[in-house]
C-alpha cells in the first residue's frame, strides 16, 4: 500500500510537472522582429509578396513581424536615417554596393557567410556567395540575383512594321529617328526624372565600353580623374544620344514608374532598363492583366544589349552587379532569440518555394540553384540574355559613394536637358570625389 502511495505521488508530480511545462509552452515568449521591406503596391508580384509574408507569419506564430514597406529613394533615405541613429531594423533589404554603402563600410550587418554557414550556402551560385562582390568585402547580404542593369527591351514588330530590324550599331539606331519621330514614336525611351536610371541602366554600360573598369578603379585609387578623356568621352556619348534625337530630352521629366506603360503602349520602339523590369510587363495574377500579352511577349519583343558605340574600347560589355538581398542587423546579440528568429526568416525568404515565386513573377532569376517556375516568355528571355552576354562591367553606383554618383546622376540630367556640357559635369564629379576622399581620411 505504501508503494502504491509513493507511485501515485510520483505520477501526480509528473502530471503537475507536465501541466506546468505545457502551460509554459503555451505562454512561450513571442519574438518581435522589425522588418524593412522594399516593395511597391502597383508592381507585378505585389500580391504574391504580401502572401509570402503572411505565410511566414502563419507558420511561425512565435515570431511577430513589425513591417515597414517603402520603395525607391524613400527606402534608401529611411535606411540611412536608421543607420545614423543606430536603430536599424532586425531584417532589412540591402544593395551590394554604394547604394547601401553605410551598411557595408561600417559593418552594420551580420556576416551571413558565418551565420548561415557553408552547408546552407552551397545551394547558391559562386557569384552570390563571393564576398568580393560586395562593397564591404564580407557577406553583409545574400544576393538574390546577379543583375544586369542595362537591357534594351525591343519591340521588334513595331520596328519591322516601319521597315527596321533590331539595331546593332549607333548608326542604325540614329537612322531610325526621322521616320519613327514623324509617327510620334521615340527610338529609345529612358525615363530619368528619378536621376538614377540613366546612370545605372545606360551610362554604366557606356563607361564600361569607352573607359573600362580598370579606368574606374584607377579613378578610385587616385591614379586617374573623372576629367580625363575616357570619362568625358563616355559622357559625350550620352550628349549625342539626346542631340541626335535617339532619346528625347523630355524623358528627364518622366518618372520611373510611368515608363513601362508608355513603352507597352507603342510610344517607343526600344526601352532601356534593368533585367528586373521584365516583371512590369507580365500578367498580374491579382488582375489577370498584362501590360504585354504573353503571346506578344514571345513573338513581338526581344531583349538585346545596347548597340555598339563609336570609340568603344571594350565592345559588347554590359553593366551588371550582384543583386539585392536581405541583411540581419549586426547589433543583434549572438545566439539571442531575436537573432535565431531573424535567421529563420532569412532562410525562409531564400527557400526554394519563395524563390520560385520571385522567379515566376519576373522579379529576378534566382542565385539559388535549381529553382524552377512557370514563367512568361519575357521572363524566360532574361536567363537567355545572360547566356548571350557574358562580358560585364561595373555599375557606377556600385563602385563609388553616393556623394559622388549622386553628382553624376544630376549631371546626366543636365546633359540630357542640354544645360551642361560633358567636361563641366566631369569637373563637378571630380570635385565631389575629392571632397568625399578628403572627408573619409
């Protein structure tokens, strides 16, 4: 009887302990992660993006996401402000180069090469996991793509209807202008009200062909200047594009978000943008509508590198850079619940399932190996473009600080408007570079 009482007491104690543990499990602490997402509501894939975050929240009830969503310059400005104040979100979206310079240079993000580990990273391309492809020379973020920033989206049917083929030289491009202009059609459209598109999506390719990557490295090292002939000649190519009517000066008043619709409506034969812009033309699953019908994407449009230009020393190169990706705040305590939750979120965002959604909505071709998705024709043409154009060059804003490339961006607008000459713009950029270098000492 005594043994039964002891056994009963032990069982009761075990039951009480189990209930207590169960109660603790139910009351497990919820970790809140502050997240800064880069997204715009009118972009294709927005609905899918919202669902990606909702699905994570449902599958991870012990993690609460405190989300802030911004796009374009407001995002960068807010991220800079958070960095300056020491209040960065726990997980945030980052560029690999100077666009997010403060994150890299001050090492404000965790080293994902360490925190994710080689076993996890082996499923990604070598370009994505190479620290040398990021400004801080460590893996502050994991690039989701390797991005070509300069692509000609060509309406080959519109050209054929007017007696032209897809141009391969500057002279062929220039020859199209009179006939197309008479019909109210631009030969090439490049919206530049926001400042960065001309620099990132065209000038970087021009500079890569005329001046070359080695020249830009020499400038950064103080062995060459922006005022030297190769760079001034690069700016002069942009001046010629406007003088020859290939690009309308009015494009400097066109916002980035407006241009895709204008091109799709047949108002321009060629549109210059990054490879990511393919997503703007495909079917929006929420509305079932596409700016360009999938059948027309297949038959009427091609992706091509910018035409050959007079004086180029590096024919055929196209500006490209490691793509954007997610970072984890370096201030999170190692091994803390917040760091563990952030790692779970980041691994989810790079999972095959999420990356397949990104690929299917045309946002990018993933660096994660083996991702498959049903994609519309224009998106399918992006990896084919990569394969056909394997010679790449720097994107200027991936090499220099914002204090320098923002002056270039403004100068390119001035050249486009015809208010400044290339030599004057080059002098302003060199002055900004000298000031930045002096301040950095």
